[in-house]
């Protein structure tokens, strides 16, 4: 968690073209747990080791992509303070409050749009559902994993990678107002001074949000979920193939973050990632810089080159 | 890192009976890197993925055990504030400052003794040595791991487990003054209200320090170092056996923290652990409670019972 | 498979005290598949990647232990020839034929008792059930693993370890008549000439049967089932603990065979093992010899010492 | 080993364009051990867990590719018998004997050319060098792995995949004369009766040699070396990238054999594979058939499609 009180990515709201196939994908194949539906037809999901009520929100729409990403902060006081800080910073637009209950089991959310066109939210309250591991009550004498897992079964929603134009504005807000660290960056340009990729963290994880500079607004590259081991990445690949899920790339390793990864698409074309590994980040760790010439191994350390799809396909 | 600004366990200072065998153990077998010696004969070591100058300090003495454990805070201002908070709390004794340079490449340290008799330190400055992964300069286009590893080669010093009597006093200081979270606890007593084990964290890791209630003062159970996978735990066991290192227990899994672990002893009888795995902790995660009857699986999840050595042997 | 035509351990017949708890153990926890019951109440089971009709036979009895172990040979002609060879050798007693159909879906079996008192069988015919991986018919376009696995789910029954007195006689029969290789041996005695352990193979696996010299006749130490990885050994330990199965030892590594292992007991006290790893054996590979002083690491490579239970508890 | 007495792939002789870079690749990166050079400049190598004197032979030439592949049989008598059988079969050409000593530490070899144009050899004698694991003499009280490994360090040379036209002739010889099993096949053609891929085994491994039908003679697709785990496949990918070795594809899983794999090229363009996993084969296991439509997942189970390079690039 950042010293500002931003704890973690709390939810991502995705648009899907049809809810039926989407749920088959996110529940049966990816292995998330459906926890609620609302009157508008939105479906709320969580991963097995998340205590919060939900971390993924699906909505039917004519176009795939991300509606917004929400960040859990440690307290209502922090929520109030950060909302004011964001407003004061001038680095976001369309600021406003979403009332408590608009997401089930969730308090009020402060919503704003960052320079790359993505809608972000902060919130301080969401009910706890626990993780089904406890044997003598929730959180009492737990097993290390529940016995009702199915599909790939990542333990948590981990981060998003987003595409947008004004990278500097968004990075400035996350770093200077929300207190994120810049764990890694990709630089380009004649003197290497143009940041074309930013991997930002509010935790000891190598990234909680990543941004790539592209001449677009508010685009979504992928939502990522965390696994426990490289062997689980292999099993994920097996499960994806068995279910004829459209694979993007992997299993492989990222240079950036060292993560062990596999990418694939939901039936609406939204990219997902499951991954394992990475290092322990601290705010005083020097930022890792990747130069443009080493962009290949930065993204796919084994292949040492990008596939075009990675840059060109997003929602 | 805690919202108070305490970032991580920064160093542990251990007493060894003879420096030669100790270095064979910590460098050749465990795989730490020697970075400095001082006039007093102390040897300073780091793990390969730590950026700080050192994390382990060895000193020859007539009796094994831990001299002190040091905590990195985010800034000199935090150091000053926390020193004042500790003094004000009345929860520590023998407070004082160790001047900059007493540890090489390290700023001044605020030293104090907690209720269980352990000496703790806070510090804000230590030189960065980096991790030997960068290919075009430190932290530029890095490989995921350096190619000069030897021995078990954990990536970082992770935490200590300590034995002492006044658990409540020490836990109170870590939680209320330093801002640590209580990730897990073991309870006992007629009504289950006596905390006999506390697993405290200032990060997203399940523990940065752990304490077990025993009728002693200032005792050391183990220092732990983190590995990347369960397979590395197996290889650690192989390396320990090849070198005829005295094994305590493992490979196995902890119920507490879910860690995958192996314990062993340095030539002076100080216990070490290397482990992998565990979950991602956040300050709003409910504390996990283990009841006394389930102490077996809490500590060794597979064996479901303690070996006597785990409770009775410490330094 | 041995050049004589002995292919593999085809089945092990075990006595259990109560069938209900035994099936809960072997089906729900270990993850074998029940394929048949006969009028006598025997239950026939197979592991998921075995093609043969069954590999484990359970029978209710007043005392736990092994009734017999059966070996699949490549053809009826080999069966006939080896039966004659065994008779001629004088190394077995109580020779005779069990008629086809006495085991469901199985041809006639040649039964004999070896010098250590264990009942062995050879057979050439057993129906094939396949492995549930094929997608367009059995054995057509298969997935790497079926999606209906439960429990620990080893892929195959692998070997047995047996205790008996006249080791030399049994080893002589397996080597000289059945064509097994001696992959590893443990030696003792004043001049190291007494073989106290023999690890015999009719395949490229390090062992298909193992024998330990003990002053008993026809005793059973364990039946072993093979897993795909060290991570599956960890998961096996987790599943055993969740189900409160009595653990013997592990996860750990064997010096002998290099296997990565965990031992546990069925509800009747019969020991089971699941393991991964080991090397590729060929008939021209030199026999590995373990001396008595290194018996500890030979059996448990990490602990470097035997637990008494390993030697004293058998059925 | 086949019931005929063919034990294993004993060696592969490869042509490289320049010996210096080739040795850097095969020794420093792949991690084979150089054991001998002869007057003609050939270099003989072995993997760490092979007992035989050598398994890879490198020769400088103007064109990359495979000179021949040699098969270890169990005895001189078998060698003589199989040489006669091959001659009698009419399925091979250019038959002849290579005298003992032409390869260092190796007995006479019977050489022949199969229908696809590949040169094969049988031999019965090669000196044993052992595996550096023994602690009290070779093969006495061994460690599970030696402590002088470097690079990727596969334990053994495992198999070759070859490209050629008259697949039927070569498969017929291996099956009917040498006693290999057809573990898996790929079929095509209007009625699925054309075998376009054959995976043949003389052991309990899923393949010892594989052949793909292509309108060429005597071409080499890859030589493969075996690793102990999927994690070692990841580390292999890391080591290849660090050394800027040209990667073909992987890490990924094969549908055929279930192997976990990564492909790459030596500096001369010869393809190598390192892999882990696979199943246990027996001669009575039904042949697995892959239909042409499922060729994608057959080769690369996760991607579910071939890359052109896999079919078009060979030496």
C-alpha cells in the first residue's frame, strides 16, 4: 500500500458483448466466483483469495473494453483527502461521487478521468466475504487453499495495463497525488527521454497499474490475475487450450517485472493475463529503465521481440 | 511498507562462535554475498536481489544469538518522528542513537529494547549496491536473475522469529506505534484469549517479524530468507544435505502464512529458514487466528504436529 | 520392460480392515478410479493414466497387508515361458495357475511365492479401459490430462517396497529368471557384502519393486503411485492434511532413486507413497551402492537419518 | 529398451559451421561436457547424467545438419543379430561396419541408411564415464545431482526429430526389425490413412526418434535433451535469452508426448530442444493418433497452431 493510504486495485469494470459466454469464460475457465448480479444485469465476481465482495464487474455493451478501475483506500478520511488532492491537482477531469450502494456491498466512490482518458475511482468501504479456507469459522485455522476451486483459479485480481496518449499526465497523478512508485519504465526518443511505458505500484508488487503510450484515449490492454507458481501458468495454458480460448502469447517470462505469464482473450476480445512471480518492490528501489532497443526482451524476455498483436490489439 | 513509513526489515545482526565456518555457511551454502568487513571483525552480507548495502551482520562471540534487528524507514523525517513516538509510548527501554557510519554505508540508527527483551533499530539511510542484473548500467535492461549465483541463493532477507515473555508489550509497540498489521495469531488459555504467537507485517508480505511467547528474554528462533519457488526449496534441501548442514525440518508447508519452508542451523546453532510462497497481505485483511489445539498444523501443516526441537531449541 | 518380456507391475492386491473408509481414502483422497466390484466384495481400481482395467485390488480382511502383486508380461507365449522358467529355477514355491476371469477383465495368472514369502503373479491379458484424455475417440487427439481428476490423482501405480528375510533368493529370481536389473542396493555387514536393500527394475524407471531385509516373511512396506512434479507432491501433502490422513514422512527427497516423495497410511495402516522424479534407468547402468553408514541419506536425503517408523511399521 | 535389445539413442553426430561458436553453445549455454577430441577435429560431448563416454559428436563442415544417429544395443550378440536382420529386411541401404575406435572409447558400429535417407548406426560397446554424483567412489552413496553444472544442464540426450520422404519405409524398419513401438502418429490424406508423423520408442519414454514426412532426404529437424522439470524449462529460456541464442518457440507444451518444451538454434542453424515431462510408454499402450485438423495442438498444445518455421526450417 502506498504511504498515502491507497491499498490496491479494488475492481475493474469490463464491457462484454454477451454475458453468457463471458460468464462461461470468467467463471468456468478463469475460475472467478460469481457473488452478485444487479437489476441492470451487471455481474460481480471475485477471485478465491480476495476478501472483498467483488473485484471484477461485467456489463453487457455493444463494444468491449474497460469502463473504469477502482482503488481501495484505507479509510473514509483518506478517501476524502485524496479526492480533494486530485481536485486540487488539476490532473483529472469529470470528478464526481458515485453513491454508496451503486456497487453492491460498496461505499461511495470518488470517480475521475485521468489524462489518458481512463476512468478511475477511489473507495474506502466494501463488505468482506472471506476466502473459504477457514475450518473453524472464517479466518480461523484455515487451510492453505479451498477445495472448491475450478478452472485456472487465480488467487487475486492483480493489475491492469492501459493504453493512452497523455502518459505524462496520468503518471504524474498516480505518482505525485496518489503516491505510487515507478517500478519500471520504457523510454524512447532521440535522447531516451520519452517515457512510452510506465509500471506503477502502490504496494510491494512490481505493478498495480501499467500504461503504454499510444495515440488513443481510454483504451484497455489487459486485466491480470495472479497465480501461485510457474506450474500453475502451465496448467492455465492447458485449461485455455482444452476450452479453445483464444491465446495471445505464452507461457513465457516478462523482462519487465520478471513475471511468468500467459495472455489470452475473453469471448468479447478483452485481453486477460494470468501470471506468477515477480520481485518485492519498495519505494526506495531504483526505477528500472528499459531502452527502446530492448523493448523486445522487456516485454517477452524469451522471444526477445514483440508480436504485433501485443501492440495493435486492444479494446 | 506500513502507512507509518516503516518499509522493511533492513538488517539482522547475529552472533557466531567462529567466523570461518559461519562464512562458509552464509556465503558458500546459503549464498549470501560478502560486501564489507570492519575493524572489529564484523562481516556484512547481502542477498542478491537486495539493493541495500547489507542485510546480515555477523559478529564473533562466545554465545550464538541475535544482537539486534534493524528496520528501514522511508525518510529521516519518519525516523525522527518514530523515535519520538517510541519514546512517548513508554513501550521500549534503553533508547538511544547509534551514530552514522557505525554500520558501513549506513546513516544513524535509533536503537531501543522492546518488552520481550529484543534490541530493535530504525534507520533511514543505507547506500544502494544494486543487484547485478542490469546489462546497460545498474537497473537498465536487466536480466531476471544474475548469472553468478551460488549455493541456495535466496533473493532477500525476509523476517525473524523471536522468543520472549512479554509478547503483549512488544506486539503493542509494533502495532500501535510502528503501524504493523497482525496478519496471524496463535491463541491459547482457558478462553482462548492469551496470544502465544504473533505474526506482524509492515508490508504486503504475511510477516516481517514473528514472536512466540516463551518464558525468556531476547531469544532468537530464526532468520528467514526468501526463495522464488517450491522447487528452490527442494534444491535448498539438496544443497544443505550435500554440505551436511544440520537440518531442523522440511521441506514442508506452514499453515501460518502458507509458506513452503525448510529450516536448518548455522554452525553456531542459529536457526535459518529459506521459504517460498505465502499470500498477499493488506492492512484491512482480517487477522487469521489459530487455536491452541491446531498449533500442529499451524506450524507444520503436513505433519500436523510440532517437533520438540522447534519449541525448545533457540539461541 | 525387461528384455524377458516382463512389462510392469500390473496390480497390487491389498487387505483393508473396512472397505468404506478404504474407498474414501483410495478414491476421494488418493484419487484412484473405481472400475469394478466382484461378488466377493473385492473392489478394483485404476489410476487415471493407466490403460489397463485395474491396478489396485482391495479386499476386506481382519489384518491389513498385501495379498499379492501381479506383473504384466508382453504375451501369452512369454507367460508360458516364464512360468516354466520359474518352475525350473527352484526359486519359488506354491506355483499354480489362477484361471482367467478370477480378476475381472483379466486372463489367467501364474502365481508363485518368492523366497521372502511374498506372493507374485504373472499375467499377459487384461482389458484396456484407456485414460479419458481422447477428444475424438479413445487415443485420438488427446488432451494432456483429463478434466475429471480429484484428490491427489497420481497417473499410475508404480512399485511396491516389501520386507522379508531371504532377500538373496527373491533378488536372484527377479534378476536371473525374470530379467530385472538391480538399479540400487544397500549393503551392510563387516565387509559390506550383505545386501540389506534391493531396488529392482524391469523398465527405464529406477525401480518397479524394492525389498528390504527384515526377519519377517511376506510383509508389505508400501505401494507407490507416481505424480508429475514436485509441486504435485506439495499439493498431495496439502490434500492429506486437509483430510487428516496419517502422514509418515515428507515431502522430502530419497537418496535412492532421487525420488521426491511423501509417505502416508491408509485407514487400515497400509503405507502409501506418492512421488515424482527419479532418473532414466538402462540395463547397462552400473548398480548404485549405498553403504550402511549412509543409510540415512539413502532413504531420506534431506534428514540424513531414518525415522524408526520407517523400519518398524509395516503390514 | 525394446524387447529386441535396442536400448537407447546412443549418439547423434552433427555438422557445425564453426567449432568455436558451436562449443560455446553446446558447452557453455546448453551445458554438455566435453570429453574428447580426435585428430580430425571432432569434439565428443556428454550430458551430466549419461554414463556412456559421449552422446553428441560435433564436426566442422560447410553445411549444418546430422551425419548420423547411433543406437546402443544390449550386447555384441544383439548387434550381430540385428545387423543380419536389417540386411535381410531389405529396408536399408549402404550397410557396413565402422571399426571399433573410430569413435573414441567405442566398439564397432553397424551403419545403414534408412528409407528417408538418414544414416543410422547400432553399437554394443562404449566406455562408461559415470556421472560425478558418487561420494565414496563412482556409483557409491551418490548425491542426486553433481555440483559442477553450468548452463541449461540437461541430464541426457533424449531423441531426434528427422524429416524425410519415405516415412513408411523407415517406420517399417524401426518397428518390424528393431522392435520400436509407435507411440503416436499424425495422419492426413482424404481418408486419414497417410501417416505424416511418427513418434517411435524403444523404451518407456514417449519417443526415442520421431519422423515427419517432407519431400526431402536425410534432413534434421532437432536433437532433444531432457530436463527434470517445467521450472528448468523456464530457466533454460532465461539462459537462452541471456546468451542471445536464437529462439524458435517456447516454453510451451506439446500435445504429442505431453512434453514441456523450448526450441532454439545452435549457431550453425541446427535446432535443439530441451524438454521435461511426458508419460510412461509400454509396448501394449494403444498408439495415439492425431488427425490433420488437430496438427496445431498436436505440435504446440497452447498455441493450437504451427508456426511456419517449425515446418520450413531444418538442416
